[in-house]
C-alpha cells in the first residue's frame, strides 16, 4: 500500500469512528427511534455494520493483493494462539450479554433498553471490556499483511477512544456504581495477582 492508500484508509477509519460515535449519541438515537420505532437498535447495528464493511472492502481494494508479511514461525504460532484465545474470549463475552438487547431484537419485542443492570460478573469481574479485548486479540493475531496490520492499528485506536466515550455514557447511566467498578477493574487486560 502506498502512503496515499494508507492516508485514504486512515480517513475511512476516522469517518467510521465519527459516524459510529454520532449514531450512538443520545440525540441521534432518539431521532432514529422516532423514525424506526422499536427497530432503532437494529437500524443502528445495520448502519454500523454497513459502514464497517465499506471501510474493510475499500481497504482490501487499496491493498491490491499485497503479499503477506514475512514473519518468523514462532510469531505466526503466537498470532494463531491470539486468534484462538480471542475467539474463545469473544464467545464467552457474548454469552454474558443479553444478546437480544445487544442486537436489537429485544427492543422489537418491547423490552426496556434502560433496564439492564450493570454487568460486573463473569468476564466483567476481571476486565471492563472483554469483547473489545477479544476483538484486539483476533485482529492482531490476523495481522499478517500490511492491510491487516493497518486495520489492527486503527481498530486498536478506535476501541481505546471508543471505550472512553462509552464509559462516559455508563457513568451517566450507573453513576457511582460504575465509577467504583471502573476504579477496581482494568479496561482490557486482567490484573495478574
């Protein structure tokens, strides 16, 4: 990928991050809710997935079948382990979420989106963002080309910044309970004691 290709890819990730954050904002969520009714969460997720797929597809086009990175065998094995651990962690993290509310099908059935308690059990006992940790393990484990390495960098930046924005919303929603949880629990990596 040329420097211009990387710049275009960076701008696409910036556009995705900004659009995703804007869509997650309270005013836009209310607007989507007025237009889509109970399907607002499904619409939000569909828009986010379409935006992400367009960034990834454009990145693939920009990479133009670039050759894979030459990596030592031990590093490739470690990366394979990271992908496997990330997939397992992601599966375990998703099991702890109310998937219907996460995806948007619970809202279609009339469930109250604000009724979910603060999650502090399961993987959330050890880290505040286990799903983000899983994504980071998978994307860095797959970074065997210039494109995927760039993707890993942008995803990492997006998740770090996005988690801070998300935590402000969680503080607004759960108050001191979330502040205490945040001060006692690391964001992405569990503390080894």
